[in-house]
C-alpha cells in the first residue's frame, strides 16, 4: 500500500495538469490512468489527433484550390490516407511522451489501471490499494449516442472511430452539427467524401452567436458539406459495409432516409464515471450524470472533481484551469477559475472562436450593449492568403464600454480570441483595445478595427 497527499484518477488535460501543479506545490502525487497512455481523450482520440487531420486536409484544400492562384503549378497531390493516419499517430505519440517526461521530471507516480474509490481516502487499482488525503476525480467524458443507433466503430462510429478509418469513405452522414461533427465532417469533405450533416435543431453549433452560426454553415456549404436541419434521427440500419440513416423532419413529421458508407455519431458527450464507485462512497451525482460540487469539492470530504465530470463546458482548457485551481486549494492557497472568460474554438476553415456573452444572451438579460464589427475582407493580410471570409464582432456595454463578449470567424480565430480574453480578465473597454497599437499587416488588425467600430468607427470599413 502506498500513501499520497493526492491521488488523481484520470490522466487527461485536467488530471495531468492537476498532478503537475500538485507536485510543484510539494504534494506527494500519483495519477491513475486506465488508458494505455497519458493524455486522456484529448491527446489520444480527440483534440490533438483531430487537429492533425484538420491541418493535413487543409493542406490538401490549399494545394487543390489556391496553389494555382499563386503561380504554384503542378498536379494536385495524391492522398495516401494511411500515411496521413500514421502522421496523426506520430503527433499523438510525441504529445503523450511529453506528458510522461513531465511526470518523471516532477516525480509523479503513474499507476496504470482503472481506479475505483473503495472508501474515503482509498483508491483501488486492480488488486492494489492506495491511500491519499485527497482524491481528485478527473475521468473526463465519453461519446453519447441516440436510441436506435448502435455504435460499432466500423460503420457507425464516434469521433474515436472517425479518427481511425481504414480508408476515405465515399459517403459519410454526420449526426449532429456541433463542434465535433463539423470539424471531422470538414476533414473528410476536403478529402473527397460526400458529407451530409443531419441536425435536430435549426442551427449549427447551437448556443453560439446566431450570426456566427449562419455564417459558418454558409461557409461549410460552399466547401461541399450538405445539411439536413430540423431532423430527428429515428434509427440507423446496418447493411454489410454500409448503413441507412432514418430520420423525420420536425416541420411536417415526414420520414426520410440516407444511404451512407460511414455514420459519424456526434451528438455530444456525457460524464465518464462508470466503475468509480461513487454510489458506494456516497458521492452525489445529478440527474444528468454530473458529479455535484461546490468549489470543486464533492459532498464527501477529501474527494474533489474537475473537468467534464462536473457542470460547465466540456473543454480541455476549462479542465486544466480547474486542475490548477484544485491543486492550489489543496495546498492551502486560493484556487480560482473565471468561468466568464473561457474561450471556445471550432477548428474548421475558417476557424470560429468566442468568449463571453452572445447578443442573444445579452438581449435575454436586458443588458444594453453596442456592437463593433469588422470583416476580414478589409484585412490586407487575410486577403493575401485567400482568407477574407468571416468577421470580428465585439460586444461592449452601452454605458461603460466594458467588453462583454467577442465572436470571430476567420483566419487564426482561435489565436486572436485570446487578446479579448486578456482584455476581459482585466476589465478592459473596447476603447482600450482601439487605442492599442496593432502590428501591420496582421490578422489582429481586424480585432483592432472591430474595437474602433464600437466607438467612432473602423478605419478600413
């Protein structure tokens, strides 16, 4: 039996960051991981591998659509899909090896196997019992499905299967127009797959700024993705190496079906808490399966929870912030997460990023606000790179000019959003950004212009 100050169950972004910060603060730390490698869903079958395929497929798009416009002549590249998958796997390997190095550097013990909390302060892995003053649950989430849809990870796949298909399918039906569905759908569309997205609601990426949603769907349609909106999937029927997706349109209850080679079920994720022994030790769980917490503490003393298993957006960086905050709290410091300034990014082309309030939320809350917008078509750097599609929208308080939110669609949106995050963290106004010199020519000038538009007006609009 080994005793620790902290045992973290789960080695994903929340768990491994928590472990490293605990060790840095002088706590004897162990991390339990049942997967073959550290990094969790994000590094192994989620964020990182999908970004590798997004990058590779974007290069294919650039070569076939834009190289000739720049005088780069020659045949379009042939896609060796297995080599592309091998590249993706190498990226995974580099990242997971990096975490292993950090664990060794910080003297963190890795306990391989599936952990179960068998008593207060006790975690059992296999036939080994380990004790700790504090246990942090960071087991993340798993793909959720629909009634009548059976996942086999061959023809009917989740994001995990979609990242490891044996070949490029001729047809793919994506159930769900959220982040995962649109990202992976765009990967295969760029590689030549006929992609149809079936969504229950009437908008893609529900919950995001409505103007962004419409613009993103329009951009993806131009790239070849097809959309069936307001459709309730009834079932998926397998037929050898193909499948049929049966759905009804909500507007008239009419029945339809789509024949396809691969069905990607991208209907969201749910907390992964099976086998943890939560009920046995009395940890409270909500009806939605989320572990209930107050300041990341569960109702059982000494047991904490972070990341996808608790309420809030299922984002790796949110879990990382919580991991750091919990470690600092356990060490006697004051952990803090500003949940009002957590950015979200969709890595399609163009990228989409947002932080803070949407117009719809501000209207519902009765907050008076003003809008500053600027199109990337007015940005010289963007136009030089065939990336003029999209815009920056800054929302500021009508009275104080304080930034309340920002929504971007365009080149490097996932990087540009962080200027706004820092500004919001310090309570900045739109004028603060407008009066800050931005280098020319850069994409960031579009943010500067949108801030100017919150005042007397953008220069290049």
